[in-house]
């Protein structure tokens, strides 16, 4: 079995070569692969700024500085896992339902082969077809959703699919376990005092940024872990959950969010959950002149990979102990 890992800077300087995430090989191999980094360059369902289609390219560009050993979690990603940059899935600009069909068709090849998808968006509408594919293999899953918005709106100008509605549609399609799902980081101005009622009615637990400031990160992490339990879980991370001081390059920024160091600690606190997929969405390079949003996004994806590695390492140790 071929082991895929990043190109070492001693072999090829970081400033050279074709840009892939973390300098991983670009391959569409599915056999013997633990994870695949996937770009979905789609921003046809945004309601304000556009340009998120360029997010995967921006994240890949800055990810070349990432190194394989995660000191905080004490794991070498490529000692225990093998992964590739699968490239971008094809989309049809301007046609969301056709794009959804393409995403589902292309992503199914990976998920059915047991590969964990780690997706770079794109706007948040892409999470719905991802969850459809995940559910076909794993059944309905728990959702851990980091965002400043709930994305459980019903329609936009009478249309059911846009970046503000994916999780309402997912519940309606019975591809989520609302009783095990949680939305974290909601804040900002809203249209009424009942702004979060739809999410609660759909079965989600909602923890606002104001509540997080009162409870602190350790209690928040414990709340997430208790909510998810032993369910298979998909993590969806909208970069706008981070304060725009740390992540200005996004489509619908809201002040008062997490600091970059807080979200890294938060993700690390989820180790051991039964992950079946991740995505990170809404990076908008045109509003990110110093690349700090893309750099943070690349590092968040790196932490996702580290969580996958920890799970595989634990599985190997358990199997070894049994034998």
C-alpha cells in the first residue's frame, strides 16, 4: 500500500511546486486512504458578499508552512494516517441543484470507500449535499456546527436552497440526529427576539456567544461532548464564528466572536468523538488581504486531521491490546 504524505522542504522548497493542501500529493486514489482534502469552489448561494469559490485555493496556498507533528496533541499525522489532496469537485456556476447532484456523485466515491472527507468551501450551502452522502453510508449523524448564524432559515426569495438554509433542509430530509446536534457561537443583530426558535424547534441545542462568555470554554466543550455522545458526528465550521479581527475574510462577518486561539483549543477539546466528516466554509480571500483568515482556516483543518489521527491511533492501540 502506498503511503501518502507531504513533500519535505528538503526535497522541494516551500515556495515552489504546485500548491496542494499541506503539500500533500494530488491524487484521486481511494484505496488505503484515511482522509482526503477536498475543495468545493461554490459561492452561488450567498446572500451578501461573494468570492468564497476562491477559498480552497487561498487555503492551499498558505498551508505549505504546516508541519506534520502536532505538539499540543502529541501526534504525527502521517505516522498513523495517509491522506491526499483530492482536488476540487466540479460545480456548475449558477445552478445550485445541479451542483448538489455533482457534489453527491463525486463525494460518494470517497465516503463509500471509507475515506473521511475534509472539505474546504465554498459557501455554507455545500454542507447539505455532503450530509446527504454521509447519511447514505453512515445513516443520520450528529452535527457540531460552529457559526455566528444558525443557517436554519426556510427560504430565500421563495427558494429552498441557499447558505442560510442547509440545516433546516438536513433535518427535513432525516439525515441528521437533532437530539445529538449542537450549534455554537450564534451572535449578532437579528430580525426578532425569536431568532433562534426555529433551530430549537428543529431539535438543535443552541449555545450563543453570550452564553459561551459566561460558561467558559471547558464547560462548552463538555456540553458539546455530552450532546454528541457516542453518535457518529459531522463537524461544520463557518469561519465567521471567529471574530473578524482574526478572520476578516468572510461573507457575513459578525463582531464579538471567538479569538483564533480559542477555536484551536475548542477543536482540540473534541478529540475522541466518532468523526465521519468535516468541512470549513465561507473563507473569502478578497476581504483577506493579509491572509490571516486563510492561515487560520488552514490550521483549523490541520486540527481536524489531528483528531482523525488520534482516533486511528486509539483504534490501533485497542486492537493491539486485544491481540
